[in-house]
C-alpha cells in the first residue's frame, strides 16, 4: 500500500509543486490533491497542456496522484449545473494524470428532504451525467462518507450504490466518521468490498468523561487526530482492506489541532508505515 496525504492543510502556504517536492522527500508516495477553483490543482492546470507540467512535477518528486479531491459543498438539487460542469472537467483531469479516483462529496440533503429521501429522489438526476462521464473516461468516482453529507451511515451507502448503479461509483472510505458514531467500520469494509476506491487515514479520539457528561447527541466529546493517536484499530483495518482486495493508498487527512501540517503528516507516516 502507498501512504499518501490530502494536501488541504498546506492551503495557500505551499503550491502544488512545493507540496509534491516536500512529500516526496518526506517519504510519501501519493498525493490526494485538492482540486477546483483556488485549490492546489484546477482542472485547467491539467487540461491546458494535457497534464505535461503536472506529470513532470510528480515524476521529479517521486510521487503520484491517488485522487483528485473535489470537495465542493452544496445541497443536492441546488447549483447542480455548476457542480456538473466542474466535476466533468475534474473527471477529464483525473484521467489525464492517472489518478486512482476522483474523490467527491455526496452533497448535503435537498431542502425539505431527509438524507435518504435525497438519495432516492434527487441524487439520480444530479449525478447520473457525472457518472456517465466517469464511465466514459474510466475514472472511479469515490464519495467520501463525511457524516454531515448524505452518507451518514451504511444504509445511505447502500442506497447510493443502488440508485446510481454503476461499477464506477464507490467510496473514499473514512473509518473515523463511522467509528465515533459506533458504526462498525470493519464490517463496512467487508460489506462494500470492491466499492472502496480510496481511503482516508484519520483517527478519532473520544473523551469518555465528556461523553458521560454531554451524551451522544451533543458534540465536543470526540475529535479527529493523527493516525495512532485515537481509537481506530489500524492493524485490523489495514488487514481487512487487504483481505477484501484493496491495495491502494492510505491517504492521511490531517485535522489534528495539536500539530502543524508537516509535523502531523510525518507522525502519521511513521505510524502507518508499520502496517502498509
């Protein structure tokens, strides 16, 4: 398995080339690159020269792109014209740079509808053109299961797969979003084997004292941390991924307030290296 990172924490402090160079020297082999207007890569950055500049940067740094991370925040059924246009360009860019997956969000619920209603009633019309574009280009479309979006739990996972129907539709699987909800993330890997196209490596720490005081309906009793500093069983997780056929990237998503970008990524790399 490759150990990679999501470039988001570097923001505007480092451009794509600088991130790639640092990551290669630090020992990473893959990048999940934020993609879209104002991100580390815009589709135009790739399409304007058929990816030549991007591929040279990657080759010089000794890294590859595991995923283009197009995480536009939107309510399904609203602004879909802009979304569809941008993500189709992203699919083309993902094909050109040889990304494992185009990573995206499943959107927030449509106004007046539950998450399940949104998936069943609104998602098909919005996403089917995107799915067709991904199929045409041989690109895997990997939706992250961020609980705030329509992918909160496993019935939502199943519904999304069913309504879109394509073998190119799957997940950028993040165990941390399931773990703190007390959803069995290992069983989820088993259930959706063959549909996990990319995975985030992010841990979650739980304060039992705050949980006992606040209860599960309140926030503030869990937080995202660097892999190895929380309660995810990483050895079991990686073993389950491998046993179900996944041998791609463990992409560190750094949201740990205790560490700066470089320090946090380096700690995560050292920890995950024992399993990958």
